[in-house]
């Protein structure tokens, strides 16, 4: 390990820049969809693929990224894949459908390297500061993702689609520049061969599958809400602008969880408190959207509580990656497979619920199903909390 040698402050700062790009290329797209449809002359179904492609990419590539990182090293793998993210982000500027779709795919590939490997790097380089590292990681991801949604909505009313994409993609260039010094601490299997015989696969124990279930349910609920909440609110009489603003508020409401979850997770009865809040935020609060009302105060309260629940779910999933494994290899493996299954569900969920709404002509059934999925999420969290970490 190189933990004792690495400049921890630099690692934390550069890690936060990497994390800032793990949702940004996705969250900047929703406010741009109508412009993309108009400029390229494509239907909504095809435009919807722009948000689904990265999720499908995560599902397919996450396990392979773990294998690649074991050969190349985590730091170098992130660097190489972020080059693909930058290429993909700027390829999307070309005003053609093929460039948009291929660029989105490459951006998804780049994002996935950070999704899978950053939790393992936090455990490796910050073994005594895992709660701090996890907090800063998730905060950067959620905050910049939410800011990106707001900025893309503002920029597209002032400048062109191409200029908007170009400006917001600069964040990835900044991140990769500041990541370069970390390459000197890159680790490969050849330098860690003595530890590998003690590395037990997480899939020989039930906890690995429980963590996968937890991440899967939280991904399904979150991305389904992100996709369809504006439509749900508009059917209740809310304006498009108000519905979009609530979507941004939902994302921002999860930010405090970046610090609350790591802090409480190490306290006695802390996980019990987190799971109770998760139940209220992700099972009970979304049921408020069943009421056909456009009351601003009511919808604002429900959205904030639901957003807080989403933050709890995501941050708890990341905590489980680090706290319920005993070495960086296990962390990367459980992170890779859990995110593969989770993002596959996330990609299927919005499409499935859109199909159900077309058949039922009502969002009520979808809201009830999402609350039921959140019950399963909470149950899996309870089982994980009671389980000992995966054996070395």
C-alpha cells in the first residue's frame, strides 16, 4: 500500500473533482432535451435514450472495470477512462444523432470508472478517514450534479446547445489535470501479489448480495423519480417551470446526507436511526404525490423529505461498500457488481414505469410501486446493518 506516502490533502481535492463529474454529464441533459429534439429532429423516445445510455453502460461495464483496474491500477484506470469521458462530452457538440449517442456512451464509460473505483481508493488512501472521504465524495457528486441541472437550464436560454455542452464539460478537463499527480501512487496487482491469496470474493457470502440489492433498489427509485416527477406534478396542475425547480430541490435536499450518514453510521444505534429516516423519506413521503394538489408549500415539503430520503439511500450504499468490506479489492468488487445490477434496474425502471403509465393512464400505481420498492430497500438495509463485515 502507498497510503503512508500519498499527499492526502491533494488526493481528497482531486478525488472531489473526479466525483464532481460522476453525475454532471447526465444531470445537465434533462433541461436540454427539448432543444435537442428540435435541433436534431428526433422523437422523445430517442431523446430519452440520452439519459438511459449511461445507466446501461454502468450496468454492463462495472464488473469489467474492476478487472481492468486490477491489471492497470485504480489511479491509472480512472485517468484513462476520464480521457474517454472528455472525448465523449465534446463529441456530443457535433449536431448529429450518431455523435450525440456515441458521445453519451463514451461519457458513461468514463463516469463508470469513478463510480466503481473511487470508493476503493478512499478505503485504500484514507483508511482512518473513510467517513470524511465518503462525505466529500458524495457531496461533490450530488452538489455539482444539481448545479449542473440548474446551469444547463439557464445557459440554454442564453447561448446555443453546443456552447452549453462545451462550457459544462470543462469540469472534466479540470478534474483530469488535477488527477495526474496521483498516478505516481498507482498500484498494480504485481506489487500486491502477497495480499491476493487472502482476498476472498464477496460473492461467497450473503452480504455481497444484500448490498447489491440495496444499491439496486435505491438506483431504481431515484432514477425513476428523477425521470417522471415533473410529469407527475404537471398532471396535478403544476407548471413545467415549477416542476423542474422541484426536481432541482429534490437533488439538493440529499446534500446534508453526505455528512449525516457517515457521522451516524459509526455511532451506536446510528444505522437504526438512518434506516428509520430512510423509511420516512423514501416510503412515506413519496405517497404524498398521490394527492392531486398543486399546493406549493405541500409539494415543497414532500419533495424536500423525499430528496433527503434519496440522499440517505445513496450515501448508505457507499458506506456499505467501504464499511462492510475489509480490503480495497473487496470494496472495488462489491462496488462494481452492485452498481452493475443497480444501474441495470435504474435503466429499466423509467422505461417500465412509462409503459405502465401509458397502460393505466395514471401515475398513482407507479408511486405505490416505488414506495413498495423502498420498503424492500429498507428491509435489505436492516439486514446489512445486522451483518458482520465480509471476511478477509
